[in-house]
C-alpha cells in the first residue's frame, strides 16, 4: 500500500483559508446556472431562504418544510420547489398544487422555484393565478438583487495561501492560472467559480409564532378558484371585488 504524501508546512492553514474564502464568496456572489442546477436540494433551499430574508421576507416555517411559508408587509406567501430528481420542465400539476396551498394558507400569492423551466401549460396557468414562476436565470437575478440589497460588494478576487511558506496570493475569481508567491512557489487557484454555492447562516429568522393553517376541503378550494377565474373574465368590464386571495390577482412581474 502506497503511503500518503506528507503535508506541506502550511497545508492545514491553507485549507482553512480556502474554506473561509469559499464561504465568503458564496454569500457575496450569485451562482452560475450550472452551479445552481447542481446544488443539493437543501443547499438550494438555503440559498432561496437567505435571498428571501435579504429581500425583506420573514420565514414562518423552517427551510426544511415541504413548502416555505413567508411573510412581507403583513401578507403571507407560499414558496414551493421542483422535486430534486425532476430534470424536466415543471408541469401544470405542480402549479395547481401550489395554488391550492396558497388558498389553504390564506396567502396573497405563491412562488414556484426551479433551477430549470416550465411547460407552456404551466406558464399559461400561472398567468391566470396569483403565482410567480422563478426559473434558473430569474433565481440567479434574485440572488444578485438580494446581495445588492444587503449592501454586500461583489468581490473580484480571493486569497489563497502558499502551502510551502504561508505567503498570501490574490487570485482573480475568473482566473485559472497558477501564480507565484513572493518566494516563487507556485500557488494554484484554490476555488472554482462554478463550485460556489450560497449558504444560509445558522440560526436564521424562523418565526416561533407560526401556526399551521387549517385544512381546506377540495370543495372550498374549487369554489375559491372558480370565483377567481370568474373575476378574471370580468376584469376588463368591471372593478374586481375584494376577497382575500382574489384581490391580489396574478403576479405578473418576475421577481420575489
């Protein structure tokens, strides 16, 4: 059995600096579309939860919940995610389920989040319901907006430590070139841009006062949906009546 190569003098310290710099960059930079699609389910939920908080939402449920219940300006919203093992565009059935969840929660609208896309039927459904569709590019844009609203400057470089002497070298984020330290030792890029994943800090702002909404029957959900669809048909000819869900209408813009 071949023995492992001995560690260089500053290998442990260099790995700790790499970990710290990776975390700093991940929380200050939007991921690439490839990195977003390769995120494990929990990492994606953490990235979304952090972004929602940066955009002024309060999480009323843990980020591990099947759907996230969030609140902003006194209004509740439901955020749902595409199944992690589903690589196809999101179909209409998932949006119908989210719509029902919004009604059951007494919410003002819902967000369906996927790093991929949606079928045309799903897009048509969302256009007549209080739902926003957040695909990969839109999610990246929202993560970037959250970073900007948090006042975090997007970095263009990171620090890497020479394993031989401990000297610190600055690598450009987009670079892949080995740079010499002050003593001439080669210092390879320690972080790959595509590997950066947004991480949510521990002990986030999950509300302690959340109470699960009561369960609505299928008849109640269908009645609400029918009322909403009728309002949409009459929208061009008369003012919309006020109701909890119907007054919000479809969410046409492409942001949280």
